[in-house]
C-alpha cells in the first residue's frame, strides 16, 4: 500500500485527497499492512503538499492498532471514519439510516455522493473541524450531526428532498421484493392445491349463518371487530352484500392485512407515552403482518392435506410449519434454537387461530371445520392475488 494505491482507490490526485479518502483506503487492506504503510504514506502526503494533520495520523494509528488486536468494534471503525469530517453518518439522531454501500440503489448512491461533496465544501469553508471530531469533541459531533440532518431534510435545486428520496427508493425496492415473493408463493400454492382433492363447497345455509355472525360482529366497536375491519379494509370500502364474498374477504385479510387500524381513538397521551404498552389490537395486527409467506403456505397447505377434524391450534400449526415439505427449511431437531423458533411461530399464529374462531374456520377446540378446510386455501389465494 502506497500513495499511488490511495490515489487510485479515491480516484483523485494526491493534492486533492481528503482524510476520508485516506481512511477508506487504509480500511480496504489488512490492518497489519496498513500499519506498516502508515509512516511512508504520511511522508508521501507531506511531500505532495497535503499533509493532513497530526491528530488524523494519530487517530489512524490508534484505530488500526485496535483493529489488529481485535479490540475494535464495527461501531468504533464507523465512528472513526465519520470523524474525518466528510463521511456521512450511517444513522442520524432522527434515525435516518443510509443503506450499506453494496445495497444502495441509484438514488441512494447519488444522494450519498452529493452529501460527501457538500461536507467537503463545509470542511474547506472551516465550518467542520475534523480534528475536533477525531478528538471526540461532543459539541463538534452534535454540530456535524445537525448539519447532516438539515441537509437531508432540505430541498435540492431540483426540488427533491434527499432523505425522502432515499427512503422512497428503499420502499420501492422493498415493495418490489415483497411482490416477487408473494407471486412465487401464489404460484406454489396453486401448484400444491391442484394436486389435492378439491374440498366440497360448503352448504349455502352454513355460509349464510357464518355471514350473519360475521356481519353482526363487524358492526361492533373495539376488538376483534376493528382488527377484522382493518384486515379487509372495510373502513375504506363497503362490505360486500354476498356472504361468501364477505367471508373470503375477511379470511384473506387475516393472511394479508390491507389497512391499518383507524387513528381516531388514539389520544395524545398514547402517542407521546413511548414506554406505554401497545394496545392489544395493535399487537394482533403486528403479529399478522409479521408472518412470512412461507409460513402461511406451509400452514394452509398442511391443513388442506389433513382435512377437517384436524387440530389447528397455534402449537400444532407451528409444528406443521416446522415439518413442512412445501417450503425450503432445514431439518430441525426441536432442540435449542429450534424450540425458540417453534415458540416464535406459535406466538405469531396465536391471534390468527383466535380470529379464525370468529369466522368458523376452527371450532371452540381449535379443530379445523369443513368451512375452514374449503375456505382457507381460497382466502390465501385471494390475499396473494394482484389487486386492481
């Protein structure tokens, strides 16, 4: 490692190198190699008329020694490179988080580079003191953080707000990945169900009774009606008149909630009490949203194979998922970490089975009913099908 390596790494001439450029190059080679090269690199920078500062070189030696000895944490290294004065803070005090370098999309890459350029200009103007940052000056650190928060929240000449632009790109990538996973799960669900005997249609009288019970329940305030209405988005659109359509809409909503709970009942005290316990309905909806496509696929296809009369308790569903051959999971010996996995899955499906009881998917003993046997695969297919 020498000055030519640093210049090539940064894509700049020696006279234009910043502390960040040198720091990133030092971290890109083994710490022992960087330590050996440090004295000669410092002399070469001085000869090039860009000596940086004593504080920087001392901080570099300290962090490299700490890395070499195994004492440095990831946070220590990140804090050091941020102390160069032109490295964007990975997570700001307002919890804006930059994606990892190899995970940034075009917008994130552009905005990150713009912020680096902005910080370089602030260093040149004397508004950022890298030596103070390297020494751990708390006032300098707070000012550095506030400067970046202000930049992230302010509009660029083209009108874009950097923080929003980066978050929007990440959301789009997340939604695209989710849609792809859902499409694959739907394809697999249809493949499996085509291989199984088709459940008989439930009697009209049974669907009428289930629909009447469900309509009466959905008209009530509080839990579970508010969760079921949110799952099916009935706060935003009217309930269907047909009992079959109503039942399937609610059952599908449990597998894929379509909206959040209404906020009119939230008080200012609830929003500001950060240490308070969440409402039961909020916890239930969070559990429903946390269940992965693979777990839904394994649970519903297993129940479809076993048919009505099988126990569909949360514990049984967790074991059916763990033993499923329909999803790609490693063999589990039901010990240690695997017991924790079973408990976590059981916890997620506990509110599911409770809500299923209100729809008649399971009876009072958590046993799958003929209505549930017929309707669960159809509801899951509806939940995963593209919506207009």
